[in-house]
């Protein structure tokens, strides 16, 4: 099989992994390449997702038979494997032409988790030592591999990840026989310890080697199993808190395989995926807790509104806020104000009082924020405001006919996805 | 009477004009490229020339009176080459002299907003091109890239690639401005370059096809969204992007 055919098979099987970031590392030094702290996107494919890394599997052969996975044992599609030399060589040729920021290497399980991990490590070691490559490397860790092998991954890679894929043990047992929560969380926990130990060490001894300087991420598949948004967002909150993960990716389930254990989805649930990313952003950058966004009575995210608007409409007793006096944390919670405009408000406030007009100039989305703020005592929202009245007004903005236009929303969502899906933070 | 200060198109020339204009304190004065303006009926024409001492004095003034970011805003906004940017910077610098470092917090003030916005545009395009530069390997192993950006971002891109591709010889050719950054034997120089005669390395076509094939394969059919792709990769940039080249596959 020639290299072109192999690359096609192994890129095709790797593309369902949503992780694309090349951020969080500033590796550099003698040799070729460097990482850029904020990450760099090099292109965007026809589905609008960014290409930052050469995202491939080492092999799509696998000993497991997970129902949702395109690489399952019982799928008799064409199989291929790349040698460590081919992986390192291809990465280097692409990198020097500035096609990519580096390598994202995952793999099906060939022979055993240990053997798979050894071959992957060999590819990345070659890239680092023979090609003296300082670009970005994201390495998947193979659950079930020996601890000593898992430990090595973070020595070569900038980012490491183990995919949880299914949010509960029950779903794992159903769809991924051979995997349990423990086999996934075990290595994740181990990596978390190594990453934090290395950080501590580097605080006192700067020259000690960095261990996965861009940290750890994971992925959850959305819509293949019956978990609620509340269960998913609570899990993410725990992963960010206890495991110190940098990113949790959400991947709308694409039914690539027919299986009677899987739901018969016609389209991947992209809008739900988008709302989850918005909620995830609120956890990480806006100081929200999962419980504030979704409680037992409301376990699903509202598909018509972004989760911050829903929260604010349900908590009107906290509004309107005076933008010239409110704290930064409070301002961040206003719909229509993002991190950038909150920082701008804070900065501009020091030079003088702000009016409603000024807010527009600072980039605040006034059509949403207008119901929730005053500026110099002036309010531009509704006379009799209730959460429902505000929501109705916002819907009018979306569609002049007053009906919820799902296609319009979908277009809006697609435009907004730029921030969430590429997510170079 | 107001005055129009003209300069030679270089950053040093612009800073010289800026220094002169600030010294004179004539309200309503403008700065413009030579040949780009005609003398007005009520405006005096002053040719600034290019004076390194005056230019560095202008920089020192901005750094001393402005905030930590002011010099960055001036430099990046200038690279935008937007019509009227020189006068916009002059008015911004006058505000710095008047209000000091708090001027950069006056984000709703049009003078500040304009220079900040142009600077952000240039920074944004430069970041985009850290991803969009595409090199091809020539027969002598030099890496060559052609770009046609809206703004004059070459001076921002070249240092980025010096760090990552310091082990190669390379050329980034801004075909819109007939200018090039040339990195040869670990030295970086800028020089005018109009057309380049290129002989590709024998292996080049093969690697290019691998990349194009990878790019095509990486899209998920069920998620197709060309609108989002167009927002992220505007059509105007595509002609120099290998993966959007419709040639052989």
C-alpha cells in the first residue's frame, strides 16, 4: 500500500476526534519548529473545523469492538498502519511547508495496549530526537498500557489525552465492552499527577524537563447514549476541577456504523453540541457552576437560547446592573457581554463614566444586554420586565415573524461555532 | 493655517513627519505619503524627509507619555496602510500628550478607537498568516512562499518564521507590495522582489498531493458547513493556499 492510500485511511479514521488545539505550549530551542502559546490554525476543512495538526491514527486496526467507533474490530473496512519513520517523516515534511503546527497521534489497539503505546512513543521520539522537532505534539494515551509507558508520553508530547467518550459506566458497558470507567480514569489520574508534579518542580528548578506542558484534554460523544446535559456538564466540571483538565471536547455523534445498540440519528445533534460548548465556556471563563446552569428540574440545555441568557432570565432579581459600578465578576454574567467586552468596560471605566452608547462602541451586543444593564442610571430595556417577556423579545430579534426559526438559529449557531469549536485559548 | 506633512512611505519617514507635526502644534494638520496628496488651497505643504534622530525622538515621546501598549498600537496601525491612518495616528498621539497613559483606556473615544482597531486588524491578519503561509521546496532546498495580504504584515511574520524555520533558507514574498523577507544562512533581510523564477524540488509535487488529499479527507460529510469555512478562510486568501488549489490530485 502506498503512503497516499495509508494517509487517507488513517486520516479518515482519526477525524472524528474533535480536539484541534495547538495552544498552551511555548516549546522551542535548537532544531526545527516551535510551539505558539495561543496556538495557530492553518486551514479549515469544508465542515468548518480547523486544521492545526496532522491528525492521524498510527493504525486503524483494533482489538476492541466499540459500537460507536468506526475502527471497531467487526468493521471490515480497509486497514493500514504507518511505521514510526513514516509518521515522523510525514510530520516533518508537512511542518516545514507550514501546512501544520505539529502532530496529533492516536491509534487503534494493535496486538496489545503496551505494544501500541511503544510504537507510538517510538514515532514521537524519532520526531523529537532524530528530526530535532520542537513543534506541537498531541498524543493519545492508550488505556490499559503499562504505567511506565504512559509516563513517557508526557515527556515527548505537549498535550496528552485519554478519551472518556461515554459519560457513564453504564453506557460504556453497553457500547464499549472491554472498557470501564476505571480503565479510562486510571491513566487520566496518573497523567494529572505527573503534570502537576512537574509544574511544582519547574517552579523551583526551571531547567527540569516539562511534562505535557499544554496539559491534558478529553472527549465526550454527545447523543449516542441517554445522558442528560446536566450529567455531562457536571462531569466536565469535575474533570476541570479534580483532574485539572485543559479542555473537554464534545463531539456530536455521527452514526458511521449501524448497530442496534445505537440510536437511529438522522443528523448529528450539532445544536446541542454547540450549547454544551457554550455551557463549558461559562464554567471555565465566566465563573459559573454546573448547578447554576442546570438543576434537577431542568436537566437539558435550552436549544433556543444560549445558557447565559437562560440563567439571567431566571435570575432577574440580580438585574439590571449598573455597568459603572458592578464588579468584573458581575459584568461577566450579563448576556451580550463576553470576556473581551467585560475587560474593555473595566478599562474604559477608569477613564470616565460610560453611557449606553459607549457600551455599543466597546463591542457589547446591546440587543441582548439592553435588558440587563443600566449606564449612568439610564435603562433601555422593557418597562415591565419578566424573564418570559425578555425571552419573547429576543426571539423577535431572531425572527421578525415571532416564530422560532430553527434554520435561522442553526445559521447563527454555525457562525458562533467559530469561537467554540476552534477554541484557541 | 494648517499644514500637510508628506513623507516617503517608510516608517522612519512617517515618524519624522510625526515629530515635526507634534512640535508645531498646528491644529487640523495632516500627514500623508508623498504623491498621495495634492496641496490644498489653505494648507501648507511640508516635506518631512527621513531623519533617524527625529524618528527615534518620536518613538521615545510615545513610549514616555503613552501607556505600555501605545507604541505597539502606533506601529501596528501604521502597517495597516489604511487611507488616512497617518493623520489618525497623529491625532491619537496628540491625545496621548494631552491625557498621558489614561488615553489608552478611553476606548469609546473615536481617536483611540480608530488606532486600536487598525492595530487589532493588522495583528489579526498577521496571526492568520502564521497559519496561511505555504512554503514550497525549490530545487536548491530553499523554501519559498508567496503571500498577498491586505496589510503590510511581512515585518511581523518574518521573525515568527525565523524562530521556527531557522534551520532552513527561506523566502516570504509579498507579491502585492513587491517586497520579500529573505532568510539565508541565518540572516534575515528585506529586499524588493517583483517576479521570482522558481524550479521546484523533484519531491515537491508528491508532498503537495499528500497534503491536499489529507485536507479533503479530514472533513466530516455529515457536518458540511461551507459558510463557516468561508468565514475562517476568506476567498481572497485561497489562491495562495495549496489545499484550495484545484490542480492535479
